[in-house]
C-alpha cells in the first residue's frame, strides 16, 4: 500500500495518508505541522502583552509585579523589546518605586514565541519587564535572569549591559 501511495504522490496526486509518509516513501507515524500546532493550541494560547496582563519585574528598582495599562506599539499589544505603560501592583519596602506608581517598562521576556533571523524561535516561561524612567533609562542597576539579544535591535543597550545572561 505504501508503494502505491508513493507512486501516487510522485505523479503529483495527494492521498489521505500523505501525513504518514515522508519524502522517501517510508511510512512514519510522525505528526504533521498542522497536528502539532493544534496540539499546542489546545494546551495554552500564547498572546501579545495586552491591557491588564500581569508581568514580573526583573530589576532591583523595588517593584515585584506590574500590570500593563497600555501597550505603546500597535493595536494588538506589545512584544519582546516594546515599551509599555504599567501600574506597580506589588513592591518591596524601601524601593525606588512604590505600589500604585504608573511607570514605563520594556518587555525583556515574553511567553509568546518570536522568530529569529536564523529560523530559530525564542520564548520564555514568564512575562518580565525592566522599569524605565522618563528618559528611557532603567531605574534599577541590575537585571536578573536571561535577556534576549533582540533588545539590541530595539536600542535597549543599557539593559543588555546590566543583564546576567544573554539568551
């Protein structure tokens, strides 16, 4: 049966079992891209950073968690390296920012995957930000955890120099 399907495929036709056959005609029970995408979609939908998204703060500015008020890029929301306006929801005592402050922040880690030029994709387990002042410079002096090198394209070089690890 596999030989019959292979000859049908070589003539340009499609069979019902074309997802079970690789290029050299051997039968494999390997999922196609569509079934893999549907399986990932059923597990968890990764979306843009949008209004009311809670994000972790990964610098030593004093804030622990912020909530996105507005994404300053596009209608859908913000992605890796974009600047957002956020409200501080949790803060450490004695920090530079207090609970309830409205701040600007740059997204340094996002759970939504982003494609790279070389064909690979980068995504993180959490959504994280670094808080900025009015001039666009980071308030904190350290950045914890991995930071992707895509921030270089968005001109956030100061954050890259303060980061512990580049991803």
